[in-house]
C-alpha cells in the first residue's frame, strides 16, 4: 500500500516534520512554502494491523520522554488540526485529548516519523509540567536498581486533586 514517494509531487522526505508557525497554527513546511493538508500524508505512516501507530512524547524544553501512547488516524488528524495531543486509548477504545480532564494538555511543537515509518515522536510543551495520570512530571518514574523497581520521581500534584469530579 506504499506510494511512490520519489515523485516531486510528494512533499514528504524521510521525516515528517510539523513546525509551529508564528500564528500558532501547525503547517507542514516544504522547502519553499507551507502547504495545505490532505489525507496523503497519513498514508505515509505504517499503521499496525489494528490501525494504530506508537507515539513517543518528548518535552520540547528538556528533551525528556514524558510518555508513550498510541494514535489512530483520527487522533493524528486531531493532533495536527488543534496543535494539542490526542491519543487512542486501547483500553477504553476511544480517542482522548491529553489533558481533557486534568487540564495538563500537550501543546504540539513538532511531529516526526521514524525511519521505519511506524513510530511518531511528538515534541510538546507540557502544560503545568504534569504528563502522568499519577501526578508526576512523566510516566517513567520507576527505575530498575539492583533487581528492584524504585520510584525516583515525586508526585507533583495528588491525582485525587487533579481528577476531582
């Protein structure tokens, strides 16, 4: 299902890079100008058999990995269209807007596609510095030391306060 991408009419190189324009809108950039979006760019992604792609989310100001999640086509379209991260919940079988309940949204700065075209890297601004549902800065707070998992990152805000109903 791969397209011939060597044609000059195709605008993607080996890396899909989305840059935030001065207006705050995300536009795909070519060498000469920004272009309008069509579904062709989605076909470049090597979607899994269940229609998903893995996403690594990295903080723009620190380069720390905040979380790993999944997207389907619609979640990626929403992410690009809104400049905020949307993911696919495999357990709930639905799209979720990161921060929809907590307010800890992820403002997307760049999106990259890896060399195998089956993993995305989102570079984001993490609002309020909390990416994990546990109230921590990132989801990688367990460190393996001497054969045991040790919690190495503090809770910034109690999840009960974050997710009040």
